[in-house]
């Protein structure tokens, strides 16, 4: 497994599709990501925050040797903001 920051961006639909329920996550929640080949990895949410749409710092590959997942979607309260969910591989 390679180290770095896998970033996935998705729409935030009010009906809960795509990343519409992302805001319901909390620090400590587990996220399971699986590939089309059946490989699965569990990540644990360690931080959630809102940034301006121009703030790209969350996509940095500097992870101090950790395997990370970053989920990004619009903040429904203001489409000029982004909800960031930061996760790390959980063993």
C-alpha cells in the first residue's frame, strides 16, 4: 500500500445521494473504501472542517508517512464553502 492522500470530491445533494450525508459523519467514525477488484480498506475520520472554495491545502500529499483519505463536498449552507472530512487508515 502506498502512502499519501487519496482525495475524492463529490456533490452534496439534499436527498442524501453522493456526498449528501457526509455532514452526518463525526470524528471517530469508520469509512470503508473498496476497489472494483474487491480490495477493501478501513479509514477512521480524524478531522472535519469547512474551508473557502479556493482553499486547496486539504489536498496536500504531505501526510508524514500516513495513508490518508480526504472527502470534499459543498457546504449546503453556502456553496462558496467546502466541507472537508480527513481520514486515516485504521488497522
